[in-house]
């Protein structure tokens, strides 16, 4: 951000402060100081997550709505209250192909 002509000395600017604060929050997580991850895709996923977090905080856009992976049956209002039942989906098996470590 360019300095204003009437500004004398250092002054904290709102946008710059938000960016610096967000970067300090990210660096506070020790995993980001050094590369502790075995696979690059783990570090990349973490970096993209923090980028999305910073963009949302800087633009003040609302969070996307959370959707539950399991549909929930509502409790009936009349009569004795019944517990909420969650319908579980069939577990899915994920098979990973072996990869060479870099």
C-alpha cells in the first residue's frame, strides 16, 4: 500500500494489519515453519486451506453452508420426544496405490 503524502513516520494501515496478522497466525502453527510433511501434497493441501482462510477473512465473505454427510431425521414435536436417529451410509473402502517417496 502506498504511503499517503501527509503521513509522517510509521502508521498501521488496516489492510496491511489484517494481512500481517493472518500471516502471523499461519506461522504460529509450527508445521509451517519447516517442512515436516513426508508428501508434498500434504503441505500443499495445508497451504491451500490457509489461502482460502485468508481470502475469506480479508474479503469478509461468509462461510459456505456446512452440509452433513449423514441425513438427520427431525424429532416430532407432539408426544414423547424421541432421540434423533442418524442414517449411516455404507462405509467406503479407499485403496491407495503405492508411491515412491521423494
